[in-house]
C-alpha cells in the first residue's frame, strides 16, 4: 500500500491569496488525484494529475483556479488560487492502486483550509 | 447515471454491539467495485473494505464485513463488536471498471457510546 504525505495539514488564509498543497508518495504511482470535501459534504473529484502533461479537470473546476503540477511519478501539487471563504474545505490527495475490478484509492491525510 | 446513497446521516451504537451502515448504489455497468472508507475527525480517509461486482462471497476484513446484495443494489457495512475508536464518518464509494473515478456517498457519522 502507498504511503502519502500531504502538507500543510491545515492552514488559515486570507481572502485573495493562494495556497499550494503538496502531495508526496513513497512509491511511483500512475494515477494521482485531488479531491475536495466541503464542510459536511462528501468528496468531489477536482482533477486527475497527469505526469508530464496538463491535469484533467472535472466539470466545475478550472485550471486558473486550481492549477496542478505533476513533475514526476511520486509528487504533485495543487494550488488554490485567489481564495474566497467558499474555498474553505478539506483537500485530499489520492493515488490509485489496482484491486480487482475497482481501483482502490489511497488518501493522504488531507489539508484543512479555512479562508477568512 | 451512477449514484451512491447513504440514507443515515448519523448513527449511535453501544460499545461492543454490532452496527450496520446502509449503502445503496445505482449503475448500469456490470463491472464495478464498492468500497467503504472511514474518516476520523483528523480528516484522513482510511480504506476499510472492498467488494467487486462479480465476487460471490461477501467481503470481510477483521471486524468489518460487507453485506452485498446485488439484486437490491445494496452494500451495507457491518461493524462487529464496536469500539470507541470506531466513532467517525463512514463513506461508501463506487468505482467503475477501467476508471479511477469514484463516486462517494454523503456519509454516515457513527458515534460509539461507552
């Protein structure tokens, strides 16, 4: 199983600023993902981080707001840009592992973001 | 459209008792996987158990078992001998074969009482 280190674990930020979240995996993985969990809500996929190419964003999420980097097979960053209070959420990095028909996801410990 | 439904926003269980967390799903794809994750107050997502759509037997992992009823499209999580440390949010999720996209339910908050 993959061990995922995510940092920062939490942050409090001012409106209009940006925060970059880092995700480091202890082994090379093909697929890395970024999820958002708004307060009291379920997880929503933001994008798939592709190594060597642009991230693939889900409907409702755009690169200008959530730029993602994936320089190699063990590391990715997500930036939350020009933050507003609506961006207050838990952001989770996850990686894919093959497990039968479904692809089991491993998650980082999450970044709890509060925007004032 | 694929969907996961968890109808219990909150549950209480007495320590050492068993508890069942409900999950129903909807998909027209014959190949899929069903997962349960635990999210403690610290925020991380912890994988608990997996059931593939073609698995004949219900999955078990220690105190966790998955009551898979394919015809009813349900995948309920059973936790036996509940412990105080089981208090957390529990999410049911579905992944489709050949894709890494997961659909998560809205979660059930479980509180284990001493």
